C-alpha cells in the first residue's frame, strides 16, 4: 500500500513538472510586409466642364517589420499627397489640394465578407511573383486573427472547360473562427493556377452566394490578377446594379506586374460604385500588410486622411466624359528613406 502511494505521488509530480515546463504560447509570427495605401472612398462634390471638386479618403499602413502589428501613418504632411499634372486631350490638367484632415472612422460592429481569389493562369500568374507563397501567409494570418470580429468564407475563380461554375467555394458556412480544413483549402491554391479569368461571371455568382447569407455590412473582397476573359454572360453595368440592389460592397485588392493585364477602369468602378475600398499593389509583400489590417478595413476601424481636392482643365478641352480616371501618389518618410505608393481612382459625373 505504501509503495502504491509512492508510485501515485511520483506520477502526479512528474505530470506537474511536465506541465510547468511547457512553453508559453508565442506571439503570432507575421510575414514580411511593405507599406501600402488604401482608397476607402471617393466623393464628387462638383463636376462641370472645366472643374471637378472631390474628396478622397485614404488610409496609409506601415509595413514595419520590427513590430508584430500594423499601424497607420499618423502624421503625414499635406505635401505627402501629390497629383501628377499631365496632358489631357492636348491641354494641361492642374490639381489643387485644398485641405487634408486626419479622421477616425466610426465603423461597424461586425462584417460579413466572401474573399474571392483569382486563380486564373494568364497572362498574370502567381508562380512568377510569389515563390514563397506569401499569398497564403497573408490569407491565413487574416483568418487566424478573426477572433469573432466578423464572418468570412473563401472562394476562388477561374474558367475551365467543363466547369459548371466559375466560382468554387472553399467553405460554404460563414465563420468568425479559424478552421484547419479551410486553411488547407487555401494552401492547396498554391501554384495551381489554371484556366482563364471569368471575372464578371464569378462576381455574379459571388453576389448571389453572399447576399443569401449576409446581413449588415456585407461585401465581396476580390483578390484579382487578370481582367475578365470576355466570355462572361453579365455586363459590368448589370453587375454593379445587382451588387447595389443586394446591398453588397465590392472591395478590390489588385496585384499586378503589368497594368495592361487588368482592366483598371473596371476595377475602380466596381469598388467606387458599390461603396467598397480599393488597394493597388505591385509587390506581393504589400498583400501581407493589407490582410493583417483587413478586419479593421472591413469594419472601418481605422484612421484615414480626407483630402479635399479640385482639378481643372483650360478651354477648349473639357471634362465632357461621364467618368474621369486618374491617380494620386502618396509620399512618406520612413526611418531610412522617402518612399511612396500610387492610389488609382475614378470620378463619376454627378
């Protein structure tokens, strides 16, 4: 009996010792990341033949790899926002920044989004730019950090002969928590691009899918490489009308090597017309920064710069088209050097 007590005591103490030797959970290791600006909204105040007045809301995130969190640039001077003067129909277009304000958004309590990933193979392909699969790291870090802030499902799209649907859903049930099987589905997308980009058909199917499941603050977050292949059965205008009728915002995150491979005007219209945000990236490491802040972006829990601006053109040239596309360059100082990024946008005539 005494021996039995000694043996029991030995096992109890050994279990306690092993438990006490377990390492504390390590902080989440986040991938390498670069700075990136995000266009949250555009607001045209006045649009006539010779002048357009408008406001831009732009958040600017730091890709500071010494920190385990992504922060906003908080003290950019007005001179950080530069519009490039250029010739339009033979005449010079002039830009004027009238005011820059730093604003804290009020935000939402939660979000519902379908992350829709471009898996088409050409002309842009991830194999040529993402050797280490930072794309998966970005998706998975966002997914692991959800913690009930909102609900998400993932899908991808490409058009292949014999496919019934252009969009393929990885998890049909929206969830606010990380799931290993879903993460494996995202990992399986690595280096497996194929087919053409049925972008419009995929968005059409995505709107129907998420509208049947979403409530308030519902969106599609599009991660895109290639323009529509021209085989879709729905037009851009009807796609925008369907999204607005369903109260679905379309957020556009585009990563490209060559702008000719995407229809930039289309992507800007998709976001601007539906109330979504836009991110332009030419580096895969910028995607890590975006997806680490994605929950905040989807809930509008972020600080941003509101830039009140006007552009003019002298006669005889006029802004007589219904839509005007341009860009602003955002410059900022890091601890080592001056750097910057471009933000593209479209202005719709009132």
